[in-house]
């Protein structure tokens, strides 16, 4: 792996396609980029057709000119490998490169990302293209990093071509050895789905009723691996030719098709396309959670490789980022560990589907609010350079498991309303609102660095998790989990003996029954005495587990239904630590004080007290603390800074005590430990 951390500068720029404009526009672009302080642009992402107009012809001259112009202007290139959009001649000459949908219908050429990840022709010709690009630009002074493909699997989540089906059968054969082993492991005897010959096995395509869920899970794992192979094939070539140049590929916001924890191993640093909806009702924790996931993938800073300067073009109605919000959200990214800020796109396109997607330079040109805000942000950014590489301070971790995300949602019943990410958000947002920063970690990360580990809706328990979490709690940690946890193993087979299966001892309870609630139904939690911070009654929804306590202590009981008075929130002492179980989905009014208290018991305090809507996060490095205060309100607020003298990195003034923050304003303050 190339050594890339910390990044040399805080990157700032956007997706750049000067080849789509008259030649003279590039000189104008350079002037404007310098004015804004752009130091990195993403190029060549979708230009395979322009580089290779037919199988025997290569036309690199236009790209040479872009690279030379960038170098002459001191701007770096995040160089795309151009494999994300296949040329028309490729589909015409080798139709096998076209993917097939779950009904067996082929896709046709005509947009982008329309390739079968398992097509040998696609693999062969894309490898040739990547090699040519890498050889040509390996010593070019503008080359800063490689951008592999683009948002792999975004458009074609799953391919059902004959090529892929055959490969899936081989994959299963290698995994299980014999059909009977697979029948047993997946439970294919159910509905008589037994397989006796490998060529009887089908992926989860259009069929009359529900597909076996274990098969579905392994199909998702298989597809994840196929796309990883696509990325790795490119990465291997790039590493061979330019071992010093870092490699990334843009991951997607709130995207569940790929297991990004596995992908993190492939790349040198994580980057992400981040497009939260600027609608007024969206929660500021939404982007924070995505940033925490991206930082967690490699446990290191990451890069916001695509943000919208203002509106996107692919929502029902595309709301603008109001004045100041682009800067605020970029600073929020910086607070949560992003060391780069690029935007889709530099100059608004005049053709095609993305004409009305915002750009750093809109159709109206430089005399615009959006460009002026870009200039302000870009010019200020170097003042935050010392933040690069610093770590976000978090004593609380939330567990995210992609396999679990897939299965908990596709299993028919108990409720189709189960949304893994929404449940994770409930816990993340409650802590976010208390200014308690969280890391997002996979199930197999070392827990010992944390004081509190929260695993909402951990339906699937993988081998090793029980032992690791028991050790963590036994030695003093706090674990929190929820309803519908500890239900199945890694093949989606239910643990016999009742839930929470392997976590029963740790939690000191069994689930006797569960009930899914209709969307309009509510139950309530009635607090028992003696839990500091939370008292009285709170609403709950979605789900109720009916528990038998086997050592755990009840903290709250249900207020309604035939299980009224039965425990709804419990705690179990296990060794030196505690394990909490929340048997329903409580209202935030409960989760906030509950989690605050759980954290307080472990000595985890909020970063600082702030008015509602003001977020506080700390990054730290070499004894220095960077306190980020982000006012997500469209109104000014007054705030009391934590004790000490604080140096404002942007205004370069010292601050202390009570200060005012304007609407959607940020403060980035340096203090000594
Ligand atoms: C990204 C994609 C870009 C552009 C952008 C628009 O997902 O990588 O090419 O389409 O969305 O929001």
C-alpha cells in the first residue's frame, strides 16, 4: 500500500471536463481556479470514448494538453482511469460487456457505467486502457492521485448475465465444495429448493415468490467481490507502474450494496461523493454520520471528493444550498475528518443530463453567489492546513455491519418497516445532539479503544463477536444493543434457543416474543426510579420485544398492550462492565438522556454544551486540540467557549468566554491540551 497519510495539503477543487467546452475556455478556467485557490481537479473519469475512438486508435493529445495546462498552473490532477463509461464501439463489437437485469433483459449502450463487471472483454480492454494512461502520465508533474473507475456498482448493483451466473456457480462451488453442503448451509430444503447439480443454481432472479435469504446474502457477498476484483485489477496495474502515487475511488453516501469495510483495504485513502439533501427538514447529523462512516472505514481522515456546490439534478425537486451552507457543510466535513473538498462540478455543463446540476462556476459565470462563496471558502482553507492528519476524538463507537444491513432488511417479516440505517441514525443523532462524537466501526475492530460500544439492530452475529464483546464488557466497557439482535449466524440461520442468541449471557435476558407495530401505533416506556436523567414516560414505536430477564435489571417497562409492565430497557452487570438492551425504538426524547447517562457512567462527556443546532467536534494532534463549532441554525446564537484561550484559525484572533456565531457560521478554534 502506498504511504499517503497525511495528505500534503487540504485539497480543493472539482470535477473538470474542459474537453466539453471550446478550447479558449481553459485559459479562463485557469484564471478562475487561481482566484478561488483550486489545487486539485478530477479529470478523465468518463472519457474512454474520447481516448479510444475505436479498438485500434488512441487519441491522448487532448488529455496531454489538459495535464500540461494544469501543471503550468500549479494545479494537481486526480486522474480518472476512464473505465466508468464504455465507448459505443465496445458494446457493438462485444455485446457481452453489457449487463443484464434481474428479469434477464440486457441493458443497452447510451448512458454511463453500463458494463458487466465480470465480462472478460471488459476486464481485458479496461486493463489495457488503464495501463496506457498510467504509462503515459506516470511522470507527469500534474499527477497527484489515481481515481479508479467511478462509484463502482452504483448504476448496475447486480448483474444477471450468463457470464455472471456461471461465475456465481463457481464461487459457490469453491465456497461449499458439494451441493449438499450448500443445501444444508442455506437451508435449501425449505420450499424444496434443493440443488443437485451446480448448473441448477440460479441467482435471485425474477421468480414467483420470495428467494431463499441465505442465497440472497451470499449473492450479495459474491457481487461485492466481483466489483472488488474490477477495482483491484485497475489498482494492481497502477501500483505496478506508479508505486508512489496514491489511489482512491469514490464511495457513495449511505450506500449499502458494497461492503466498504472490505473495500477500504484496497485503496490508499477513502474518498466519497457526499450529497445530503439541503432541504430545511434534513437533520445535520445525516452528513455527520456519513463522514463518521467514511473516517471509520480506514480509521483515518478521508476526502470529500464530490459535493454539490449548491443543488443536484437528480432529486424530485432540487433544493439549493442556502448562502453559507456549502462552507458550513465543508467545515463539518473537516471537523469529522475530511482533508479534502472537491465538488461536482467545476463548470456547469451545457449538454446532457447534468446541465442543471450546480457547479463551482455556474452558467451565469463568476459573477454569482455560488462562485463568490467558493472563492471565500477556497481562500480561507489553507489557514486550516495544520488540521491535516489530526484525529477526530471519539470514545464512543457505533457498530456498522454491511452483511447485517443487507439481511435485516431483505428478510421477509417481522416488519417491512425495518430500516437498519434509520435505527443506527436514531442512536447516532441522539449522541450528535449531545455533542458526543462517535466512530463508526466494523464488528471485528478492537473495541478496547472505546468506553462505550453501541450495536443497534445487530441481527447477525458473526464468529468472534460474542467473545470480543464479552471481553470488552468484562474488562469495564459498556455495550448497548437493541431489539432484533443476536438472531442469526453469518449464513442467516437462526440461532436455536432464542434471541439474543450468543449475546444472551452478556445481556442477561431472553426474548420470548416480539411484535412489529403498525406505523401509526405507539407504545410507551415508563421509567423505573433510579435512572438519572430519564424519568416519566416516553413514546416508542416500530417494535416491541417481550423479555424474560435472566439476571438483567429492568430500567423501564412498557406502558401499553398485553405486555404492559414487562421490561423494555434493561441493564446487566457483566464482569466489570455493563450491557444495556433497548427492546423497542424509543423516541429521541428518551434516547438523548439515556445515552448521555450511559456515556457519563463511563466518564464520557460532551465536547461542550451548545445551544440547540450547534454542533461541537474535536480533532486533535500532537497535544493540540481543534474545536469545531458549527451553527446549523439559520439564526445567530451566543455560545460559551470551553475554558481556555482559543485561536481562531480563520480570523487569526484569540477568543475566550462568550462569543456570537452568525447564521450557518462556523468557528475553527485551536487550543492547547
Ligand atoms: C456522482 C457522480 C458524478 C455526478 C454527480 C452528480 O454520483 O460520480 O459523476 O454524476 O454524482 O451529483
